[in-house]
C-alpha cells in the first residue's frame, strides 16, 4: 500500500473526490483530484493538477491571424494559407488582421487587434515581437494566442529576460499562450478516416514529432499535436492533463527537452495514471552533451537525469530512448486492450528465431511460462513430436501453410497463462508467410489477448506486411525485436502499475508533525550543522542515533564514556567537518580511561593543526556490526526535495549504488528503492551474515522523507552515512550525519 504506515507518521487515507469546475476562457478546471479541501501539502505545494480547458484551442470557432499576408515570397503567406485550410477543416471562421490591407486571400481584413468586434478563440501572432500584441489581446478577451517568434530563452540571458516579460504579460492578460518559438504542428492535417483510440502528441521540437505523426500512414490514429516551444505559459504538463481527460486519447506521446516545472509534470502524470492513460516520453539530457544542447534549444534546465528517470518511473511515465521506440510503444499502448494474463508465448517457424527472441525477452524481464503438458500434447497434434512446443513454440514451418496454422494459434491463445502471443517473422517466405500473417490477423479479431508480429524484412513492401498486417487494428506490428520487446514490457508494466493505482499525492501530509517544530528550532540558515546538531535533528524525527555526549575536556570525556558504556567511539565534532575519517578525527573501540584521555588530546591536536574549529568531542556508544547504508536528502532544481538510499560507508562514492525518489511516496515505493540497488543481497544476508532489519531501514527512509517535505525551504542537504542496519529485529542506527541549511528559509 502506498503511504507511510509507520510510527507517528501514519497518514490517514483521504477519500478520493471527483470535482468538476466550469470551462471558460482557457482557464484551469479541476478533474479527478484527491480532495477539494487541503489541496496543498505540508510544504505548501499543490496536490492536484489543474486541467486547462483547451477544447476551444483545438476546435475554435473564430481564429484571428495577426500579421496575415498573401504577398508572394513572404513567410507569413504560406503560414496564412495553411491556417485558412486548417480553419476550414475544424469549422472555424478566420479573421486576418493587418494594418494596411483590406483583404487577404479574399477574406476581409481587420486593421488592428483593438478593432476585433467578436469573441476570438485563438489569435495566431505572425509578428516579430508578440509582447505588445498580447496586451492588446487581453483587452479583447481573446482566449488563446500562439507565438511563433524566436529569439527568447533559447538564445541566452537577454532572450530569457524577454521571455520573462512575455510570460508576465500573459499572466496579467488572462489568456493562455502557446510558445514562443513554436510552429505550425498544432494545425496539421489529421486523418479522419481512422478510428479507435488515438495518440495525442506533445513535442518541444516540432521536427522530432514527425515519426509519430506519420504513424497515420500505417493506420494508427492521431488526435492532437501540441508543439510547446519555449513554454512561456502553456507547458507539457498542461497538455498531459488535458489529453488524459479526452475520451478519444489512448496514449500520450511526448518529446521533452526540458521540463518547465518538475512538480507540475508529476501532477500531470498522476492525472494520467489515475485515468490509466499511458504516457510515453523521450526525455533528452541523459548525457552532459545532450543536456547542453537541450538547454540551448529551449532555454530550460534538464535536471539531474537520475532524478528525472526515477520520478518518471515513480509516476508511471514510460521513458524510451529513440523516436522509433516512442512511436512503436505509444501505438501499442494506445490500441491494445487490457491484458488478461502476464505470460508471453513466442511462436515461430524456426527454432533459432524462437530461441533468440526468447533469450532477449527473458533478459528484458518478460515472463515466458512453460506450457502445460496437456497443452503441449495438444500442439503436437499438428506439430511434429521432435519440435519443442514448451515455449517458445516451434512449428517447423510447414503447418503454417495449411489448416493446421490457425489451430496452433488458437490452442496457444486458449492457455489461461498466456496474455501475449509474439510471432517473429524474420523474412518473407510466400505463400507460407502470407498465410501465417492472415491467420494471426483473423485470430486477433476473435481474441481479447494481444498478438504481436515482428516483420523482419528490410524491404517492407510485401503484401503480407503492407496490407494484411498493417491493415489490422488488432495486431501490433513491429520491424525490430528490440522495439517489440520494449513495447510489450511497457504495456504489461503500465497495466500492472495502474491497476489499483493510489496516488501518492492522496496520502501526502497536509499539516506539520510535532517533530517539525522541534527540528525547526535546530535550523541555522546558511550554516552546516555539526554532527551533534545533525543527530539532534534526526532524533526530532524519531530516527535512532547512538548514545553519545558532547564534551570539551578529557576529564568530561572519561565521565561520558562511563555513562555511555565501554567500548566507545570518539569523534571530533564541528560544523565544517564533513569527512572526519580522512583527517584521523575518529577513534574506534576505546576501552579504558587512559585511552579516552589520549584520544581526546590527539583529536584536539589534529583539529588544531588542520585549523578546524570544534564545538567539542563526541563520546559515542559502539554499535554492533550490520550493513552500512546511506540515506539522504538533496534539493533538485526541477523537483524540489529528493530522497536517496544506497550502500554507504567510506566507499559510498566508489560504490555509487543508490536509488532516488521524489516525495511524496509511501512504503511500497521505499521498498522498491531497495530493490533497485545492485547490492540489495547484502540486506538479505550473505556469506553467513544474518539478514538485516529491512523494515527498520524502510522506516528511516519514510521518516527522512517526512523531514524533507516539512523542512523544504530550510533544509538544503542531509546525509546519514553510515546508517548501520542491524540484524533483523534490532533496528537501524545513524552513526554519522551531515545537514546543511539553506541560506534563508523559502
């Protein structure tokens, strides 16, 4: 179950309330949100995505074209002509606006925006500087504007300031703006002869959406294209929220260069997950070079890619790498019915093909169940006994050319463990391949299970491919093994994720805990806390630390050791001490008063030599051996506070084995973080070591998350390393901690 269920941080589940607002003037409305009361979390951030009413943008009644032209050779002329055609297709009346022309392409002109005498839904701005026009449009109560002009945030600091001025004017105006630096993709010609669930497309670079748009030529329906450009106002998140509520949309495909706001994106993804609408995204910026290019093109931060990747998975966004993967995965998810089982059967005419495909599918995490003995016996009625039919199923070739082919397919689909049948056809071999393709198409029309075909011919002009397979809306056809496997895995994972989905936002804390006030008193804006102060912060949130005392003399250290109990650890404590071990400022396993006095002198001498200011020396309880972990908080520029858990100790940077999440999240997600670690087996006990107290580790992660949410704006960084996870039932102890406060509370 999502949400914390531990200790003082148990959060009451709130009933989900559907709330609908009025649609007007492009303003936001609320659909399917968790609650209409308390719609912000403990840090004041929103808990639901406002859904912009964009119907009149995509289906306007009146469109004004500011800067319309019919002069030959001018760029505005071609754009005007395309807009006239588009307006005719969507049933809108187009009004050209030009100061010196009486008509454009035979349509009467209006000399200025101020003289528009009717309600305008969309104003398309074919002007170099849209800022003055935005202010005029506001007076005319125009709902939407589209700015093609470039020269804004994508060009550098001066352009960014110009975009800020434009965004501020839009905010004052009450209209919604697409762009600047956008294009004509929203006004493309969509095929209206295709039916079934559609793909809605969102791109920040128009050209990168072309491969998805051309899926229409393969029979896949597209309903919308939102080219968001620089996103001075309307952004990717707005369109995800809107498309998730459109009944014709089966999947949302996105090409994202930079996110305008991480929180808005996750809230929109949450809306899609609630409604079980898959979101498939290419997000560039995995590498440093890619991140630089993305910033120069759209003028936005890409964010730390590890955080972006984790956040997308956390909210069910399917991230793919290539545009070919984007189109194949989105097409499958848009059109396929909900799976009835997770099992995948590979069916081929070649043992080599079946074995190769099965290896790749298994490595990708797909489940290939062994067919029952009774099912295998049935298949051997039509397939020779010497061929394997356990899964993969090898028919040897000849049975697909006659009546046996359909019998085999039907028998496989009848197995209750089978939800997906994949048939890789590595090359055309008519007439058998033609008959096989037709049998698969016919079977797909009569089953609620998914049938996929990989057509491996590099030519792609064969009748079996172009007409039979692509002519079917029920068979998912691919050209490569990798894309098929990736799409099928995304399909099964999506439905597994959204079945019984509970939004983490529903369970986010709304009010501060008693721990918050204790912790707030410890914060020192602009300062790093000493280990002693950082551990007090942990204590405030119920995170266990060793028994310890802070002392300022050797005699006090001896007394403290007696109270703490031998053996002890002694450590120098100071606000600027981040790595004490490297400086020799930690002494372990001290068992006598003389060792305590010697250690105190040595620690203070080293600190004096290194020029380190101490607030004292910690005399700490010696904690038993366990698994050393690290749990921490950092602040991401896009998503705000993030929580990390991984293998810890002095080699934490070398191991680099960590998982990250964006709050809020619950126990299930915390356990999933542990499952992502390469060293996860250490927690289960290896080489004779006892299993670690995983429940206690999860508890710490959830308490740290609560701290991150409540102290957002005050806590810049937290590092618990090592967190010693003791054997099962003995808990977890924070042996060291570092905390950095922000310069000033937000």
